[in-house]
C-alpha cells in the first residue's frame, strides 16, 4: 500500500468529517493500545488464525504487517474517499490470495470471508473505543457514541461483511460477542500468535519494547474469560496500578497535542505515524464535505478507473 506525501484529504473530507467522534477516537494515542487489543482478539477466529499463521507475516515482517493493518483502519477513518477506496481495494486483493485449509476442522478458509471480516471489523472499532474510554478522555457523550457506532457500520461497507450484520450500538456489540462466542476457539497457533503480539521477543528493540509496555494495558481491558482462554491473565494488582500509569502517559502525550501522538505512533508504526502527521497538519478541509463509501467507489473505484471513455 503506497501513500502519497501530500494532503490526506484532497477530493473530499472522507466518510466522517472533522466533527466526527471517529476522527477523535482513531487519532488518539490510545488507538495504539486498542490496535494491539484487536489483533490479539483476531486470533480467536480459527480461520483468521490459519490465514495469519500460513502467511507468517507477523513473524517475518511484524513491523510492516502490523503497521499496514493499522494504517488501513486509520485511512478509512480519516482519509478522503479516493484514498480510502484505494486502500480497501488493495486490502481485498491481498486477502483474496489468503486461502487455505484450517488444520483443526479441515475446512477451507478465506481471509475475505464475510464472517471473519466482521470479526476483524467489530473487534477493531470496539477495541479502539474501549481503550479511548479507559485510558483517554473517557466515554463519549451519548449522541457522539451513537454516531461512532453508525460510523462503524459505514466503514464496514469497505470490507466484505454485510453492513446489515454490523452492530450499531453498544448493546448490539454485546449481543454480537455473546452470539459468536460459541464458535471462538484457541488453537496452538492462535496461542502462539496472541502471545507473540502481546510481547514480541525476537525482533527489534522498538517492537519488543513497545509491545511489552502496551501489553499489560491491553490485557487489563479484556474480560476474564478471554484472558483465561488465551492464557495471558495477569495479577489483579497489575490491573489496578498499570492503567493509572498508562493514563498519565496518555495525558502527557495529549498535552503535546498532535506532536506527542505522531511521535508515539511513529516509533512503533512509521506508516501510521505519517498518516497521523498528515491528518493533524491539514489546515484546510476540501469544500466538498463528506461522501458515502458508495459515492466514493462510484467515482474512484477500480470500475470507474477502468471504464472506457465515453
């Protein structure tokens, strides 16, 4: 996924716009914790575990793989429609090649499977909001939270999941987790992936340090059954004391306004840090306002780009 060096929003103000809670939540320093949380939870889906393990991307290129994934979510949240559609099409192309056999069930998996894509999407948006509430400014106002979940449904249009299946409120998210829990599983490869993502030991200093510092904060946000199932529970005193230190660190980064967030993100995820830099640096927004994914796809999608000139 190649990014330009220019403004992040040229054609329009993206899908959500400057006054949206989505811009606020996804551009906060707490999104890094939320992202670690979501990629760990991703492994509870056996098909996604198989896709991740078979590609081996998190082991051969952990920086690149994780950075590109977070960059995709951030582009959908904050970039213009043209950029977001291009990122979505690129991701679908990558996922289209990720097929194989899930070794426990013997069934064929596909990374573009709508059920797996829905799990990625919901855990991503839920995790980032959860960490924003727990380590950042706190809960959104009721009308802002309602809008955030509507935005979550909108963003799902860029993946293969049916937006009608996407939870549109906190209660619907709880119902979704309760509904899918019986099909979640922990395979040997899932456990390996989860623990690697929480505390990477065999790579560069930045990734080792960053993942290990974030891990206790990530675990503290998870329900006990997930910790027990994943085998990464931690003492209650860590749950009690560590979040306080994280909140102070986030407050310090936020006190530096955008510079602190960009610097923190750039240390762990350079591509993501660059997107944030461009997001915060944009001084004037396009006059065209926001667009829907359908409008952006019609104007900038692959079909529009390859259509013969009339």
